[in-house]
């Protein structure tokens, strides 16, 4: 598959052949598994105090008293300790030592990344994710390596406009809204859409230049993962690759 390489002014500079990784089979099942594995790795352990509901002098009266044989506090007849008693322990408490990480085989994880990379070349999938690609001649967008050295938001804004991806950044900026549900009170009040992903061979300042644009994320080719390529497990993110990143991807995730 041959694609155009654009200059940072938005002009066609040359034509290159994409590596085999861009022709990988589309496997949404493996992509979803890899993304959920990455998300589960970030879960903070939580659980009940092991002694909750057990700090009591309660002891059963035994049989022959005409009363239920539940543990009762020493200074009265109130039931305690057992799950059905007020203030009693939980029957099956959440334990802090539980491992919430859903592991995935290395071969499957690498296959998922290759599949997600290939999905960035599928215009139908990119459009289904809601990205604005009307002004693009091709997806993904391949840019010369000069993009990696840009360090200011003003410069990157002009480059994104020249490449035709700025409409997607505006869409991500306007998508910010208040979350439904309890998450509003738990430090995650707002939600917003993802914008373009910028994949570079080497970060020479582009993270500084792109980080202030809504929805835009920057990653080096070696650190690429399924979650960045398929946020929410849905593949087909609008992606901008530098030429050196494309060359590096040819030898990665095999």
C-alpha cells in the first residue's frame, strides 16, 4: 500500500510503501481484550477492613434458652458479629489483596497492536469513530520528520490546519460535557472525545507543542499500545505518523 508523505506545510513531498504491519488482519476481539487488560492494570486495590464488624464481645448463649443461637454482646441481648445482625461483618467482603489485572498473552497483545495500527488505514472505521476526515485525502496522515521538532502550540495549530486535521481537534474541544452519574463527585466530572493521535519516531519537542490541543496525544513508536490506538476498545483512531515512526513500526510488535 503506497501513501503520500506530507510536509508540515501540507504539501505532498514524496510517496512511500507502508510496512506489512499496516496490512494486518482486523481483529476487534483481540483489540478489545488488550485494551481492557491495559485498563485493568491501572485499577487501584480496594477492600474492607478485615476486622470490620468483628470488634465485639459477642458470644452465643448456646441452646436451651428459647432464643436464636446468634452471638450476642456481653452487656445485653443484642445480636452482633454475624452478617444478618446490624453492625455485623460482611458475608463476602471485597479483599484488598485481590488482583484485578486481566492478563493477556504477549503474542495476542502484539497482534492486537498490529491490528489496531492497520485499522488506522481504514477510512470507514475512522469515520465510524466520529473523526472529521472530510478534508483529508488519505488516512493515516504521514508527515515528514520536521514535525517532531515543533515546540509551540501556535506552530502545531498551523501544521494541523495545513494537514486538514484541525476540524477534529475543534470537535474534541467542543465535546466536553458533564458526566452522567456518581463519577461527577469522584474527581471525574467532565468527559470529552479523543482527537488525533500523533506517533513519532523520536520526541524532540512535539509533546510540548501538541499537549495543549484538545484530544491530541503524542507517543513514540516504541511506546504505542492498543488503548491509544483504540480508545474505549473501538479501533480506527485518526492517526498522524511521522516518516521515521512508520519505518520503526515495520520492525516492531512482531
